């Protein structure tokens, strides 16, 4: 579904991504792992079409990124960024409904709110819909934004979901909830899910494929269960083998 | 306690189009009523029933149509322009405290007018009141174009660069205006000071119509973009993911607000606080949705400036206070109170 060949991304002299190639297939959950500053978020920005790679090609459904308009892209891929700060008094429901932004044009279609409500039910934030987003806890906000992302691709199939550290503020129960949702989308709606994670245990258990990134280069790539092991982890993160917990 | 009250206010409108309609209708009615009442108040008071029945004596009719009504309507359109531009700028900066004054548009307009008064002095008398207007408009537009250009120096539009450019331009225009003040003679100084304080005196039908012809399309256009403006508040990156062309949207907001500010500054000088507080107040009362925020800010801005101007021209009649002084005097403390209240409700 999404294919990248020899991606390079540099800002000035500094190379952030160096010859990264990967393929993400429909129906699979693809993890991007690596130490801080390895280029995970940059890779995700390139893959989701926000940043243009300095060199290399990305094709989405066999077509170059440039051939998609912003609205076309919005209908087939959604992105959950690490943090979103909103300085204005929007309710959780209004924020979730923003994900429907471009689909109904100018009017605020009631259907958008219905979809947003259903999405909020999935991420278990329905009881917060009237609360102002700024009064919610970090994990609750993260779940509201997750609902916004889900609302964006509601009723669509064959889409691609990008999640940048989606579990960073979630408690254990909601981490499982999140991956339940991802798994359901992958198996029933043929979604591809690309997720940046720091919890290697979670990645090993919940994802199908994993790409380990080290200073912008691919360190290892393959089935999560194989790639995430004591050897790779201890070398990649530069820690003792005894410190690795998987 | 306060939190509960504020929370209830904010949750009132929810998402209903109908609710928006009711709120806007109520605000319009309030504004209409204020226009009627303030038309009767002045150095010579007119009878409200006579106005409504079209049975004014000829002398009073002249007062109403050549003096009172242009003045009242000018306050309305200027207030609306300030309200709209404030709301749009705050959306653009994703910061409820942003203001056209902040990014130097007002400063640019003021500098252009000062130049007009001091450097091209003779032309002032020749072109009359309109020279000031054209100068402010050109100054405001040039400044916003310069800021637009500078904020894209690195190739990508950056709000930080834009803010910094705004601060620098504000300092420059302030220095420029200060220098011009220094070299001006007594008469020029008087004209400049009066203009900078903001006043709606000398209102005629032309400025009202010119202002209106700019504000109505701007308001319509921004309201049409309301949804995208809402989404922009998630940040540029997230807005782009949802399919909003952020660069285009930002250009649109800047140019529309520059137009509104230019129009307002041109005919009335610098009138503070309306653009800053009105959208804030609307958000506090009815929520942050731009679909309501833009037109409601226009209506409330109009109402507030009309109220301030009516007080300004009657308080020390037959003389009058500059309305800018009055709005700042009332608006400053009010804004502080708002901030403190918001803080206590946030905790």
C-alpha cells in the first residue's frame, strides 16, 4: 500500500534519514522503533506526506504522493501527532468532529457529530464530550484526538493510519483498547497502521512488522516477533543484555 | 463555582445551527436597538417616536441624516471591522491574546498617516479627510505584505517569524511616528495626536459606505472559511492532515484582516481593545466555533464601539472625548478582570 525507496531527508548539512526503504501492506500494523532522535517522527512525516523527502520516492497505492491533493490524502490517511495544544475553549466533541473537517464543506453536518460521537465511544471518552478539551487530562486528550483521527476515516476502507507515540499518556487498559481498535481496523477494514512506539514489549506483542531505526538508517526490519530480540535491542539502544526486558 | 458557571455558559450552544441563529438574531436586535437609541442622544436630542414615525421637523431631519446617523453607523462599521479582524488574527496565531496591533498592521497604518500629515503636509488640505484614509489603508496593507514576506523568509510560513517580524515592525513604526512627532509643528502635532487617540468625529456618509463595502465581503468570506479556521487551531501540521490548505488559508486571513484594520484605522484612527476583547468575550459566552465567532464578534464589536462613542460624545458635551481613550479606559480593566476570572476557572 505504501512504499518508500531510498528516502533521504536532510536539513542543511544534517542528514536525518539515510537511504530508508520500506513497504507497508494493507491489514498490517507496522511499528517504527528506535532511540530518541533516530528520525522516527521525521520518517513518519515523510510517509504521511507532510514533509517532502530530499531524495527518494514514496508511492501510495502505486501512485506518487504529488498526484494526491490535500483533500484526497485526507480521505485515505490520518495522522495522530505527538501532542496537540489548543488554546481555545472547544469541547471534546467539537475537537473530535474537526476530523470530519473537509468532508462536509462549509456546513456543520449533524452526521459529522454522530460520527464523532461514535468514534468517541470507541476510544471511551463519550462521557467527556461536553467538557472543554483544556480541562481534560493528558490521556483523555490523547483519546479525544484518537477519536478525531478515527472520525476522519470513518466508513472508509483501505486507509492508512499514522500514530506517533499514541500510548505515551495512556494507562494500561487504554493501551490495549488502542491496539484492539487498530487490530480491528486492520483486519476488518483493511487498514494499514503505522505506529511509533517506545514500549518494545508492547510492540513485540501487538504489531506485525517492525522497523528499527538508528541515526536515520535502518538497523533492522522484519516481523516484530523476530526483529525485536535481546540482541537487536541491546545493540540498538546501547544497553546491557541483562537490562533488556521483553 | 465560577468554573461551573462558565462551563455552563460555554456548553449552551453545542453544535446547533439553530442556536447560532438565535444568538446572532439576539445580537442583531440589541445592536438595532442601540442604533435607534443612540440616534436620539446628542447635543440636540431627537424624539425616538418621531424618528420611528418619520415625522421629524426638517431641522431635526438634517441633524439625523447628515450628522447623527453617519456618526452612529460609522461607529457600527468600525466596531464590526475591529471585531472581525481581532477574531481572525487570534485564529491565525492560535492565541486568544493576538491582535492586529500586535503584528504591526495598526502601527504601519499609523506611520503612513503621520507621514501624510507631516511630510506631505500641503496635500492634506487638498485631498481633505480622504488623504488620511488612503494613507492608513496603504500603510496597513504594505505592512501586512512585508510581514507576510518576512514570515516566509525560510521558505515555509512560520507564525514565530511572523510574530517576531511584527514586533520589529511595531518598534520601527513607533520610532518613525515618534520622529515625525518630534519634527512636526504645533498644528501637525495636534492633528496627529487626535488621530492616534482614535475618534469618530467628522463622520460622513462616504467613509461609512467605503468601510461597509470592505467589511461585508470580508465577514462573508471569513464565515465561509469558519470550519477551516477551527481546524487550523489544531496546528498547521494537523490541519494539513485533515486536508486544509494552510498556506492559502493564512494568506486569506492576513489580507482580509488587513483590509478590515486598514478600513477601520483609516476612518477612525487607533481604537484599541475592541479587536482584542470582543472575540474573547464571545468565546467565553458562546464557545470558540468560528462559524458563530466571526459574525458575533462583528455584531458585539459594533455594539460596544457604538456604546463607547455615544458616551464619548455626550459625557462632556458639547465637547467630546476621543473614543479610543474611552475604550481603552473601560477595556483595559475589563480585560484584566477577564484574564483573572479565566485563570481561576481554569484551576
